[in-house]
């Protein structure tokens, strides 16, 4: 269910308080919805400008009617709630958000307010620092004795998510600091992805028939908040640090703290010190014009009072410090005509509507195609074919149609309707209940078959050197291959007559195809292109089951026992292996000698070899560390207690898992019991 479509009109002061109260509640409902989409689900549905308009209207109404302000209003909170799957981290120093300024006049008003609050005696000492406002995921890093011990997301500003294992995979975060840092230091910054890395990552996803990410911020946030750090490690993440939480008292100013972070070996957000607001404004205007020269995504400039003492005197109001403000850039946008809407079919059968536009330049890039996401998006936005539309580069990267201009309609516009039959194979399409995506369910659909072949041969899957998208398409169109099993039936003499091939190049391709038979089963499983099964998930499944196991039939419950495999993924795997067409394909691949053996990466021998353990409650160390110890000893950590569980490791406040373990007669251990178990002592039973 989307956010309600409510008009943004501020009621005049003269209207009844009841009407104002109703509008305030409507705004809060919308803002809470969009907060969750942005901060928790990493799937924003509206632009920053649209969100800011809603938020500013609520602020103005609450300022005019203070009796309507409630503690649970979005204006009194920061960010989004932490995900339940992660352990909570309470920030000793809250990670506050910032007030926004979209006009130069608002920067001058903020400067005047700062000077008024500090008083004339402080004016000569007042300096500002400007930093680029990177659009990524806000995190804090905790160092003790110069060693990285914990990382957390901002969460709601007071409680975040423990993402230590995920952040350790980012190469720009050092495990140790240089140059004698304070005993406790908590640098704070933004995890982001460079634009060229983002574009390359999306290109590879599209080659595999997977949907691209909307912008670098979504990819960065989704990568850090993966339960499996192996997935995080595969993403091209980076970080810029822009401040300090705990340990800030060791520095006299913000600029001094940033300079120290650089000395310690941390990557610091580019900054500049200014003597007055005029210099600050020049810097903001300069970056507004030059933002496209950067290799990372920014949406503004942050301005901060430099002196720590002055920051303390200024303090904070509600959720934002008085001593800082964010100057937000206008989004890159253009106006053009929507000539048509065409539908493409991806590897998983997803039908995606795309806008065919009269070419328009947006931020120096000529755009003739743009995403429309899905049918619901088109309906919700009220977009018609023939409309004049506003096109933005989402996150300054991927073009998307954000809204129509209804006042410019001439009556010739028409509604878009999702086709009832696949535009490629002609079979009926289906939209599962509760999903936004319409799909072609014909697994023999040529569009899906070709995309599957391209995905199968890609580097991340079977890595068949020489069999790129262009050649795969050519072989498919010639009828030499119709599915991935046909690849292993190709012969050199079939290739030699083709343009661009000789005897040597044909033999090279055949050898590359033969080499792919040695790839481990997790690569084969990923190559099959099962919905929701990425490379990291394929690794997890392949460590527990072989291809023969999956063909014989594995239940959803058995799959969800694997840490990191949820019910949606499990159902997709069970459904895939239950379809006879897929089973025939797998048997053919087996006959061609591909590797369907279970991948055994955990130690064959160890005190916990073959044992399944569940962890619950609050322990003295992060749950992730304890899980690592269990896995290093050959054990498997699962998320729920079942009859297959060998031990439950219980800390304080264990909850329902302890009751379930006792019902099933499963041994319950405390941390000391686990230590003895890891040491191979037989008296570990709790």
C-alpha cells in the first residue's frame, strides 16, 4: 500500500483548529510512510524536494499551532527505526540530523540567528566549515586503543544497527589508526559508492537480467545492511568521515578534529574553513555548478560552526543542532514529451515499462529513455502517453519520469495499459497478488531464455570467456543455442563458418566452455537464475545441499534453517526445482558433466563438526563474533530452533527460543558452556 495521495495545502490561520489538526495528522502519516521507505527499506518513492515540501509544511503548522506538537511527530524524531534482524547499538552521543536550506536567503537567515545567539563578543571568533553533503548511509565507527571495534548505522539517531562485520569489508575503513589517537574515538561519516563503480555494477546486473538499483545511495545502504557480510564485501563501497561523536572533547574545533582524522589514516570528507557567510555562499554556489565533476553523488553542502565551544553554547533544538545547516541543491531535471511507453522483458520474466522521450538534456546528458518502474507507479503519478513530463536523473544518475504536467494536455493523451500477453512470446502474463511486478511465466519465452544464457556465461556465474552478450545473442538468433544446456553441445565446426571466427578462435571458445564445467556448485546454482537467489545466497545453499538434494526435494523449512536464507528465497528455490521444465534442464547439465556437488567450505573436522546451533538473548560479545567462533569450529548457526538443533546458546532475556528448546529437550548452554564445548570438553552440557 502506498502513501495516501493528499493535497499539500496549508490551511489559513482563520480555519478551525480541528481542520488544522486533521491536516497535521495527514502530513505525519505521509512523512512516516516515506521515512520508512527511505531509511528502513531503502526504496524511496518520492524525490527529496517533494519530501522536503511535506516536512516543511508540517514544521510550519506545528510552529503556528504549538499545542498540536506531539512527542511522536516526525519533526521530533531522527531517521528510521533499526531493523530487528540486527543487534541494537545505543549512541552515547546522538547522531542528529540537519536543518535544510534551499535558498541563499535561508543561509543568511541562519547566519544571523547564529550571531544573535552567540552575541557580539563572539562575532570576531566565528568561523564556518563547509563540506560536501554526500548522499549515502550515515554510520559511526568506534575505535578503542586505535583499533576498530564496532560500527553502527544512524538508525533513529539514538539507537542504530550493529553492522561491524559489514563495515569491516570496506577497504577505506582501517582496522588500526596511526599517530596516537584518543583512547576512545568515534568518527562518523557516510558510506557511498563512486558513480563509475555504480554504473559498472548496474551494467553487470542488467547483463544478468536483474533489476538495476535506482541510485548509488540505495545500493550503498542496501549493501551495508545485508545480514550476510559476504554480500557487502562484493559491493564497491567507500566512506568519507565528516565528524566525531565520542572523543570530540579532545579537539578545540571541527576543522581540528577533521585534520586529526586524516592524520590517523581515515578518509575525510573534503572541507574548507570560511571567515564569513559570504565566503560560505560562494562555496555553495560553486559546488551547485560543479557537482557533476565529482565522481560521487552529492545533494548539497553542509555548513558548520567551527568552534566546539561555540557549538556547545548554541546547542540543539529538537532533533537538529543549531550550529549546522545543509544547503540542498535543486535536483537535475528537464521537461520533455512522453512519446510512448514500451515494455521490456527481463531474465526473470519481469515486464518493465520504459518511457520513450523526445530527447532532452538533463545536467549535460541527453536522455531519450527513462524508467517508469512499474504499472502502479504510472497510475499513482497519473502519467499519460503524450504528456509533457518532468524527467530527473535519480540520484543524478539514472533518468526517471517523476511527474506529468497536466495543465499542458491537449486531449490527445491516452492511458497506458500493461499488455495481457508477453510482447516477446505472446503468452499470457501474470501479476502475483501483493506484488508490483507483472511477469511472463512462460519459462520458454525467448526473451527470458536469451537473458538467461547471457547471465549463465557472465563472469559472476560460469565465467565463459568469449561468450559475451553480443555472441550469445548471435548464436541464439541463429538457432545454435536455445538454452544454457545447448552451450555444452556446441562444436567448433559449427562456429568456424561464422563471421569473426576462425579455427583457433572456435577452439578457444569450446575450451572455455569445457573449463566452465569445473566451476563449483554455488556458481552453477547462481547461474540457473532463480528469482531472489544472488551469488552470496547461492553460496549459503550450496554449502548445505547438493544439486541431487535439491532435485529430490528440499522443503522451505529446511532451507530457512540456513542462516541468511529467508522464506521468500526458500519458496523461490522450492518452486524452481519443482517445475518439470527446469528439472529437465538440470538433468541435461548433469549429463554434460557440470559440477552439482555440495560445496564443503567449513572445516571437515572440529569440535562442532556437523552440529547446528542457535544463538539467543544478550551476550557479552556481539552475536556475530560468537557465530564466527562456531563456524570456525565446524558448526552451523541457524536462526530458529527445531528438532535438528543440537545446542541453544542463551544469554540474558532469551525469549521464546529458550522455551522452544526446553520443549524439544535441546541442551541449553551459557557462554561458559560454549567455551567448554569449543574446547572439546564433554562437560559442556547446560
